[in-house]
C-alpha cells in the first residue's frame, strides 16, 4: 500500500491503529475516527451531497473501519463480513467479543447493499449480519458443549470445527483460540494445567 501511495501520489487514510502498522508512512496520511465523513461530491442521482461515514468496527483487527454511504445506505464492510466464508478472528490481531459488538452495531445502522472484503456484494446487509451473528452463536454453543466433555485443544478443534475442511484447520485453530479467549474473558471458561 505505501508503495502505491508513493508511486502514484495517492493519499492514505485509515484508523490510527492501522496507520501505525505501516512500515513507512507516506506523506499526507489522514487518520480516520468513528463518525468522520469523507465527501464524495454529489450523489449519482443528483439528489444532494454524498459522503461516506466512517464506522470504527474493531474485532478482525483493532483498527478496522467500515464505511456507510449517506444516500443509499451502502456499506463497504472490508473484513468485517464476507460472502465466501466466515471471517477468521486471529487472537494475535483480533478480538472476538469486539468483533461481535461491531456486527451488532451494524444492525443499528440503516444499511442496504454490502460490499465485503471478500466475495460478491450482498443485497440485504442486515440479513448477512444476522447470518454471521447466528453462525458465531452456533460455533460458541458447540465450543461450550465440547468444553463440558473435556479434551485437548486438538480434540476440541475436531469437535467444534467438524464441518471445516481439514486443509483450513490451521485457521480454525486460530479461531478456536479466539473463542476460548472470549469465554475466559467472560468468566465462562478457565485455563487449567497451563503455566
């Protein structure tokens, strides 16, 4: 990204947490915060001013942003949503409870069409958000049931992600750790036998 910004003189904007991760920040970097707006000119139907409102949606990563347009309610969701798979919340960079809070926040926004970071656009944004929340709830229910039976991390993975292709179990393991961390933070699970 910084290479393209320098090469073509493109301005870079992002959440401060994302910008601080750039190896070499280009000149003219613009930090964006929740509620900021980006002017787009007049709306395509010429009905008035058109802008994007910045939504800080942490969870996948701390500095994740989504953008909602003021005229149509279209959401540019980035890695908050996908239409090809679930979103992996890696415990090294993400936070599952924050991710779920960001999804619930979207239900309070008037959104229509969603452009996810991966996959095709989805015409019913609220339905896609509810689908992701339901998926996460079901996965957490499976995790709690598996924890009650006991077992190693590998056994938990095999039970909780029994529907996942074994070729992506390395990603599922990261998601499992995020789920365990969330339950521990909520006081619903406890680490034992670890130093």
